[in-house]
């Protein structure tokens, strides 16, 4: 019995590693054109606690090598074999499966309406969108994704970032976001697929990351070319990105408080603010 529990524990740890894998590399690939065109040397911004820098740099170099030696060639071959439209549909389906993460975290942040939008998106895309292969919720009903995660939720609740950690395979993070990733893993239905069938779960998660990376080939290379010290640049951009998302959540709450009358109805300024909000969408090009 003890051996069985050990095996289950090892399986959970292995899945967590797979579930969080490539996060740092994918975030690097998600750099927008403004960042890539910027002379970003990683020296600006707020302070970052990085007492483990020597170890983090070693892990960063490991992840860099893993990208160029494994992830990039596999993703390039994958992109050559499968047409873009097919890969978009696959990406839509995987993203649809992670709807519980967004639904719950929007709710935990008090964004009841956004949580309802994510629930509506899940129901529409699962039915009309052919089990999530399409995204009619956005293309037809104009329901934009409301992406939130537990790390952002904890940040909004006031939890500190903790020290910076560059996990091997997992990429850039900090203590708060690492705790958030663990929590989000248990909201992800793929976790339970893995626990019921390790091989299927592992292959599905690896396939998801390869599919995502196939759309971003070349972005990480541009990022490295645009920076003097890629490690510092990646670390600082990670913090800028996370702090910006959390600050936006706080600003939205402040805007709501300042622009809502005593009856609880939103003022015209609040309505305009809400109308102007546009959420970033990933892999929404497949329409069924």
C-alpha cells in the first residue's frame, strides 16, 4: 500500500512538472512587437528579489538549451505536418478545457460578470463550437476571454511576490505564482485525465505545449537578439507582465467604486470604461 501511495505521489509531481512546462519559454514567445522593438536591457522597473540568481541562471540556460534542442525542432516539424487551421482548432479545444481555471479565479476576484462570461464561453464553445474546436463565443457572440489565474488572484488579495525562481523546464516564476500554479492545476480537468491514465495525460499536455509553440516560433529568438542580458530581461519582463495584470485588476475595482452611484448602478463613465475593455484572445482563428 505504501508503494502505491508513493507511485501516486510521484505521478502527481510529474504531472505538475508537465502541466507547468514551457511557461517561461511561452511567455517569452508572447512578447509583443513593442517589447521586441524596445532596447530592453532589463535594468529598469521595480526591484526584484533574486537571491538565487546563480542557480536561476543555470536553470535559465538549461531551459534555453531545451528550447533550441528539443521544443523548437519538434514544434517546427509539427507545424510543417499540420495546417494552421487544424492547429488553431486544437488550441481552441485545449483552451476550452481550462475554462474552470478562469471561471473560478474571476469569481474569487469578485468579477462575477466576467466569471459568467467565461462560463457562457465554455457552454457555447463546447456545444455550438464542436467540443471546443471552434470559438463561436467570440466570433459570433463577441464574448471575449477573461483570462485570470490563481497567481493574479493571490496578488489582488495582497499576497507578496516572494523571491524570484526560474524553474527548470517550468520557466520564470516566484513563490506566489508557483503556489498559484499548483492551485490552478487542480482546477484543470487535464489533471484528472493524467491521474486516470498517465500516458494519455502526459501526451495530451505535451501536445498542447507543442501546438502552442508552433504559432510562436521565432519570437524567443527575437527576444534574445533584442536584449543585452536575456536572463535579466526575461526576469524583469516576467515581473512587469505579472504586476501589470494585477494592477489592472486593482484599477478596475477602483474605477468601479469611483464611478458607481449609491444605488449600485454604473455611471456613464463606468459603462464607457467597460465597453472599451478588450481581452486578449489566443488561437481564435478556427471558426466552425
